[in-house]
C-alpha cells in the first residue's frame, strides 16, 4: 500500500509540475533565458485560484485568469530585459520580488489570507465547499477513489497536462512559435526576417510564466491552500524536469519534446518518491532536489558533448 500511495503522489505531482516544466521548456530550452520570476508566478497563480475559489468562481475560469496574470508577470520580465536592457537573471529577480507584494495584496483583497507578524503571507485556504476542478463537471463523473487511489484527482491532472501539451504543440507549429525557435537559436536571423526578436522573447516569457501560474493554480487546488512556500524550489523542479526529459528521451525522434518534458517531470518526482520509500526524512527533500538537478546538468552536458563530437 505504501508503494501504491507513493506511486499515486509521484504521478499526480509529475503531471502538475509537467505544466510548469513545459513553461520552462519555452524559456530555458527554446529561448535560452534563465527565468527566475517563476517562483513568484507559481505562487501568484495559486493565490489567484484560491481567492477566486473562495468567491465561488468557476475553477476553470479561475485557472484561465491565473494563466493570464502569469502571462502579464512574464511580460514584465521580458520588458525589463528587452526594453530596459536589464540582464535576464536580474529581470527575473525583480519581478519575483515585486510579486511578493502583489500576492499579499491579492490575499487581503480576496479576504482569504492571513498574515504572520512580519507581514508574510501565511495561508490562503480553499474551503471544502468551494468549487475546484474535482468538484465540478466533467471530473465529477468519475469515482473519487478506486482501490484507495484518488482516481478523480489523478485523471484530472493528467487530462489538463495533456490538453496543455497539445495546445503548446499546436502553437509551436505556427509562425509565431517557429519565431521563438529562431530567436533562441539566432536572434540575428530573426532580425533578417524583418521580425523583432525582442517581441518573441517577451511572448515566450509570457507563455512560460502563464504556464507556471497555471501549475500553481492546480497545486493550490490539490493542497487546498496557497502559501508562501509554494514557489520555493520551483526553478529546480522545472529545469531538472526539462533536462531529464530531453536527455533521457532525446534520441527518440518520434517523441515530441513536450512529451519528453512530461515524462521527465514524472521521473523527477519518482526519484523523490523512491527516497521516501527508502525512509529518507522529508527534511532532506531540498537536498535531494539539488542533487537530482546536479545529476541532470551533468548528464545533459555529457550528452551535449557527445553530439558535438558526432
């Protein structure tokens, strides 16, 4: 039973964080932009969804609004870099820092937040009577649990991750999506096509952060709350999932990169699950995450060198 429960958690978290990882695939892999604003936008998406859920807003509408707000935050990161010439890392840090206040204000305005003595966001709770994707059509057609597995939650996360993957695949085939690849590979080539590479960067960062916020909205619904710790470690999870997926499955030409990223996210969560089964205390999770990320970077570097030699 312990193994079955761990497998369930690995799959649930894998599908949720796969949406975050697909956002990192756009910014980190396609645009080669180290975006640090994600830690803020994940929490923003969670707070937005939690506050709207407490207001009785349809969860799908709440998730769309969380995505839009995440896109706006990502656009600010892009504008700081493209228009003001601020370095990528600093642009992300500035936006992530500014979002701390935005999240606090959103929690207060929505009457769903409590504050600790130092003014930090403590918790924005989603009540059991509030609407979430698990309590509305069409996922209510599924039984909530089967063999002690929360089937409804697992299927809903899988379906949403699949929808996001299909939509992202379709977008990347469009002219705008192809310009993202061109901008990431060679910005001068994009300029030669009479297109502005800066606009492509802003759009890519908007999409990446929008997906991060959407992932945060799902995390909030899964946990039943949004808190300040939600965004911590998201950069490591996202980038590691991308690197693991593209490194392990990169030779399978029939598989799309978005599929590789989803599998990479599941593998990453499975590694954490194995550590849990072996009895490693949860306090060591961040260290394990850092070690997995290091291993993914080393693996990626070696595969990259082999490709160059070939």
